[in-house]
C-alpha cells in the first residue's frame, strides 16, 4: 500500500510502499495445488488496524514461479482505497516501486520446475506491516522465510479482492 499525498486519483504511486498481506503455499509443498491462491478468483483478508487514515493505492501482485533468472512473470493490479483509522504511527519497512525486487533475491532464483521439486519458495519483498501481521507457520519472524500463509490479526475491516 502507498499513501497518497493528496487525492488518490492524482497519485502516481512514486511514494513509499509497505506490505500488508501475502499468500504463499502450504507448509512442505510447492506443488501447483499447494499455492494458497491456486484457482482463486477472489479472496478476503483483514486489513491491519495499524494503518494511518487516508487515501491509498493498494497493489495486488501475482507471480509465476517458473523460469528463474530469466523472465519472472508478474501480474499486477492496483485499486484506490480509503482507510478510516485513529492510528498515528508510521508503517514500515517501506520501499519504492520500481526498486523493491532484484534478480538476486531468493524468490527470483526459485524454480518450480526443478527436480526434485523444492518444498519451500521464499516470498519476494520486505516484511509485512505490522510485524504482528507477519505470522509464519505459527511463529513470528522478522521476515517470511517460507511461503506459508500468515494469520492476520487485529484489523479494522475486511478487504475483498476479485480479479
């Protein structure tokens, strides 16, 4: 998510971004059907309560996991949302787009066609905000090390995305 400095309709997304949610794979398998977004056209997640009020761009990314190093296929969509909140803190870590990803990150070296098939695919990008939203297999970690599904906590409301 990236907070617009004014009206979100005029915002180009060049500001700071932070991650609030991710879907990975079930523990121990990266088979196609183990990915938590497998064959989903819609999903709902709880928005963390620790987001300051304002207008935001929210960016939804999907990535194909074949062809490491060469052509990682990224599918991106954005939406405008308004957050109503009394939270006064600052989300982080933040990052810029472009610039958040590079080919040396473990996610971009992962190959879903490798034999034997890997059991873990590290997810791309920085840690999620807030840290208590960064649960990974039941334990908190500074940054996800596997593609397991985080368990969102807290939250000011549900976000439902359809594509």
